[in-house]
């Protein structure tokens, strides 16, 4: 996937983009910022674009030209004054942070400003964060620091309090769908399904595999038809045993379950909001046969199960327990 070359082509979070543009126009851009939000929403990409805008040699209407020497170097990750730091394995080590601090202590070498982008900033260990704190408190002139994170509250309170936090939201589905339609290998149906699946994340939409998903969705529909009926434990247990053997496939199946349950709820309260139009008859059938309270309990139970997968639970037992618990409600 090629990254946007200018702010005009950046997807989503127009409010965040406008805040940053206005701050640069008024010469009030904070020297330390936190870009926080879900993965796949363009936080790191926007940080790079801001580095471009700060150093662009031929800006056009508060946007980068994307073609000057400075823009080309930043796009190629070869500009000496724009430094990106990412976790080494699972953590950002103190040696990495100290090296970065040493670099940004000097005035810009080639551009107007130095920009340091720490991707996965919540992966800093305490000693690394404390090492960076003094630089955030007293940043060198003509230097900006951007901390990119999906979990800002994993950062030290002292760091959060000294940075301007900008919260990113999910990218609207219609923007993701339009972007995907511009790619040669995406049909309209595949683009719409991927956008619906993405939960606002462009990276999730791009990695979406429609054939695998459709197979898992058929399994999920069959499972849910049984799940909301009493006395189907033995059939469900057999399906759960088969599903539980494939860890990665199980995650895709769980995502399909979440999408179906969401759309069954929409089919009950607002049918025009159902994005999976190709299975609308099946969704309506489930909507008619499932009481609203039971559906909401199922949605809550599956969401809880999805979160628990981070703790390596037994998938078959978890599904069976979920069914038995719901049967008692």
C-alpha cells in the first residue's frame, strides 16, 4: 500500500488534520504531541505528513507539494531531520531513546525543523520514558516530538500531562470503500465487505481476505441459528470442537459472528443500516426468531469471549459455557 503523498489524500480524521494545519498556520504547533487511537487509522502516516508540511520547500494551500527534495526524502524515510523510532522486538529500549535524544539535541541539519516520531510509544519501559521526559519538558528549538500509540494511558502520567493529545477515530466505511475501489484488484462487493469488516481501520480492510471470510461467515450463520435455540447443545458442541482446532480461523469466525450479530440488531431496529445486504433474508430470519433481550445478551457474551481470547482460553469450552449461560437467561 502506498502512503498518501499529501494531506488532501489522507483518509479520515479531518478534524485532527484541520487542528494541525491551523496550529502550523498560527505557529502554535505543540512541541510534544500524542497521536492516539485505534490501529490502522493513519496516526503514523499523519505524523509523517506533518513532518513534510513543516519542511516542504514548496507548500501549496497549507498542504505539502509531495514533489520537492524535502518531501521526497521524507517519503523515502531518508531525511536527516525526520527520525522514526519503533519498538525493538516488543519494547522501546532506553538505548534507542538516548540515541534519539542525542540526535535531536542539535539544530536541524538540512530542513527547517527536526521531527521525531515514536511509533508504539506505549511500549517504552519506565526508564526509557523517564529518559525522554526531560526532552519533552524542555524540547530543543525547532524540534517536534510525536508519540504514536493505540493505548495512551499506558504512557507515564508525567508524559501525558506535558503533551497535547489528539484522538483519532475510525475511518468512515464509505471512505475506505472508495479507497479500495481505486485499487485494481478490488471488486465493488469485495470493497464494501472489507470496509464493513474493517471497523474503521484501513490496514484491516487491506488485509481482508473475502473468500476466507465468506466461508467463516457461512459457518457463523449456521452456528447462530442453533445458538439462539434451546436444546441444541450437542450440535453446537460438535461445531465448537471443529472450530476450536484452527486458532487463526477461529478469530476470523469470531469477527464474522460480531458482524452478523450487529446486523441482526440493525435488522430489528433499523433495517436500512444493514451493510451485509447479500445475506439480508438470513439476517431478518434471525431478527424475527430472536428476542431483543436475548440478542443483546448474546452480543455482550460474544464480545466478552472475544476479549478473553487474549488470555489463551480453551475455545471449545468457552463456546459451550457461553451457550449454557445464555440458555439459563
